[in-house]
């Protein structure tokens, strides 16, 4: 497989993942994703932002989130985010520490 085709397939898979998380499974909370998988929608939006920055495209965290979420993070939270139990929040602290580094 040539590199262009590989890049196109990877981009298609990413778009499908984004669509699944943003349109079909809005019920799945970021905290649950982070606790179980070590990443969440915010991680994906940060990776998008970092990729843009690496290519010389100015993009801050909120702009990256808006690009990934298709709306502001505040709007997403208002529409879909639910309260997390103290237990889930404690698990999140561990998962975040183990999986997320500031870049």
C-alpha cells in the first residue's frame, strides 16, 4: 500500500471514530473512557491540536476541542456531560496521571 492511500485510510478511520463518539455514543462519558481506555474525546482533540501546531497551524486547546467536538466544550458539557461519582473522579485522577502528559 502506498503512503497516500495509508494516510487516507487512517484519516477515514479517524473520521469514523469521531462520528461514533460525537453522534452515536454521546451517552458515553469522557471520564468513563479515560478510566477504561486511558484516553477520551479531550485527548483526541488535544492530539488534533498538537498535529496542527506541529505543522505550523496556530491552534489553542479550545480551538482544538471545537474542531473535534463540532461545538465549544462548554456546549458539549451542557448537552451531554453528567455528574461523576467521587469514585469515578478518583479513578480519573489515576488514569489521567498515568496516560496524559502536557505537550
